[in-house]
C-alpha cells in the first residue's frame, strides 16, 4: 500500500488482518491523493488537513519528497484546527496528545514522517502486524502493478495476498493462483457512530473514529469487514 497520512479505518482494518504489511517508499508521489492529506470533521462537514510539502519535481518518489521549510509553524496550525474541531469530543483528552506526538515528530522526510505516524497509530490500537518498507524487500523494483505485487509475495513467502476492494479491477485471481498465491479483497463495512449532534459523515480519517470511540470500540470496528 501507499503510505497515507492518518488514513481512514479501512487502511487499519487491512493492516490488522494481515501478517505482513508492505508500505511503499519507492513509489511515485501523486498529487491530490491521500499520501499527504486526509479528511476530518469540522462544523459537521468534512474538511481536508494537508501536510505542506517542499516544492519539487512531480516525478520524485514519496521517499524523495520533504515537508516544507515552514512545517514547524504549519503543524501548529494543523494542531489548532484539530483541537478546534474535536475539543468537545469524548476521547479528546486521550487522542489529542497522540496527534501532538505524531505532528511533532522531527523528520522532514515525507515517508519517514508518515511511516512514524502509521506505527504510532498501530501501537495505540495494539496492531502488531509486521510492517516492511518496500525498498528493503529484495525484488526487481522496476516491475509494475500486479507483477510487482506477486514478486513481493514470493519474496516474503506469502501464500495469500489481501488487497482493498478497490483492487478488484486491477488484479487477476488466476494469475496469482498460478504463482501459488490466493488473492482476496477486503471490503470495509460501514461503521457509524455519533459525531456530536450532526448527521454522520462517513470514511473520515482514523482520527475522527478515535475522537468519538474508545480504543476498545475502535478495535471492534477493525473487524467490521468481509472478504470477497
């Protein structure tokens, strides 16, 4: 999977469901995706929170991108926005210090910053899955798409590969089976909870889930999916 900034619960459902989770560092950065931004609740509506990046080539990999030189000030603004949005949420006193630890991590490298945030959130949720960085796995990294995924599976002696439901159109079960690998897709079930007194806004960042639900309640939600 690509590294995402405080991603939605489905990302953590996948992490929790597998034995080994490979996160890409050597993959092209994509604009307007989820690598450096996500959505939180603000005044009853969804609003983006974005990690500001240093201007650079559009052709660099994620690991070659860096947070902006103004990030020290920008992260203060991001934390104030999170505080303003959630200070009355039931789990604010527990979760806001977690976000402060994530946002104040001293690494200007985009991948390093996001990798730390993912491992911090996994620790908080007691997700003990082994996380590997893609460039450290010995495969031919010039491979693309399905062939690259199969190469990762072989290198890690996997007999099963689980992908989010969005990969249903990308990957072929017969091709994986021919390599001795079972292919499954994880489809998240809708989880809903009270967001103050507003109409529920689904699929926001895991931050939103944690602000309104206990750790134990969130852990239960990690099992709210099915395989297809």
